[in-house]
C-alpha cells in the first residue's frame, strides 16, 4: 500500500513535466495518505523505512514537492521518536536514531538553500517536541546538521535573506538546547556544540544574535563544571575547558566592539564562578594563551586606532610592527570603542589574577 501511494506521487510529479499537461500543481493526496498510513503503523515502520527514506529524499529534491516532502519526513521522525521513547527499538540497532535522522542530513548536503531552510525549520520542531528523547547518537546527527548549515559556503552573500532566515532558526534551536536540554547531549557532544555556537557568533550582520549567543557558552561551561564535579576525569575535563576558552579567546578578538566587551565580561563571570575548580593546567592556559593573547591584541589595536603610527614607546618591537600594519585613518568612534575594550579587558585581567592568587595551591607554582 505504501509503495502504491508513493508511485501515485511519482506519477503526478512526472505529469507536471509533460508539455501537454493541464496540471499546474502536484497531487498531494497520495503523499499525505502515505505519511498518515506510516504514522498510524509506526510500530512497524522499520519494515518500510528504506523505501520511505529514498522516496521522501527524492521528493525533497524536486521543486514541486520539496516543502511537502520535508514536512512529511519531519512529522514521521517525530512520530517515530515519540513511539520509541519507551525503548521500543524495532530497528534492532543501537544507533537507530542516526538511521532515522540521517535523511535530514542528506537533504542538507544537496546545498539547496531553500531545502536547508526548510530542514532547519522542521529540525527546530523536532528538537522542541522530542529533544528529551534524542540519544547521544541522535544528537550527533542534529549537531552535524547545524554545523554544516553554518559553514561559510552555505551562507554566502548572494542569498543573504535566506541565510539570515536560517540563522534566526538556528538561534532558536541553540537557545532551546542550551536553556532546556543541554544535559541530554552528553559530554561527548559538547565540543561539537561549542563549534556550532562559535560559528553562529562569528557570522557577520548578526550582532544582536551573537551577543545573546555568548551566554550559551556560559551555559555549556556550567554544564561541564557539573560534570567535572560528578564523573568527568580531570584530563578530559581540562581538554574541554581549554577548547571552550580557546573559542572565547577567538571571539575576544572580533572586530565588533560590543561583542568583545560581552566576551570579556563572560570570561570574568566564568572564572569567578568556576575558577576554584580549575586545575593548574587550565590556569596556565588562561594566563598564557588567553590573557596574553588578548592583552597583546588589545594593546596593538588600542594604539593603532587611537594613536596611529605616533604611538608611545610602551610597545615592544613585535607589537609596534603590528600597529604599523593596521594603520589607516583614525576615527572618533573607534577611539571610544578601543578605549572601552582596553578598560574592560584590564578589569577582567585584574579579576583573573585576584582569583588565581586567592587559591593557596597556586602560590608555590
């Protein structure tokens, strides 16, 4: 029956391409009935999954059926996840959620921006309805989709409006994940989530979203801190902490002043809240890799944007050369922005050191 309904949809699609056809749109009846039949018989969906998979994936690449097919696939995925929440694993595979969610990734890989937007739109519905039922393996696919969409090649300038629509939907996905179901991802997926948040923050023409998304990294760090206290080995925890701080360091060098300032304040808050749990390896990374890098960045840009080439001799040779490279015209708005940057960073650095030296274990080192 499912095969017959599927063939009716294919026939309708083929009729649209005939030169003598009088049909102006696809016959949706057969596709709707096919999905309804699958949902009613979701307990036996594994029997026809391969057919459904390829059929809907094909329809998702055809303009007349694209939106309908992606909506239908998402509705079916939601039904499967809701049914399987009781561990009724009829696919007889540990990674069965990867099997169910992979068609969405396949559609993303077509690089059709309209399809990408529709997938992200439906992915948000899946996350909000079934996020607590998605396994660690399932989250690998979900996060992989978000990361792929945020790749620069998929967000080119020629399709800015479509791209920004995707960005808005991705923000809603990240917001729900980081504020409601972060614990479901598992520690193994944290780095992938951080990469996605980082890519989201660095998208240009999205300053408001970027400012709000910095708080997502703080939520991730809160989660990692809880795991460190409970079950995460120190070596693995150090690796994750360093990775998180490396991304905050890169955001702290962004050319958007407001974003730099929010990032420094977030670093301050994280260190104040969780610094007592950091190993010496983390403190060394913070002071040498993060603090020194941002200090150099701030000093060089401060002098370049406020003094031009007439800077004082307070810079070393390497910093002086970088100031000369930046050069350019000094603008009034830049002067205020970089003055604020250096003030906020020095305040953050003072708190770094205050927290560091307040820990007795740090004094001998």
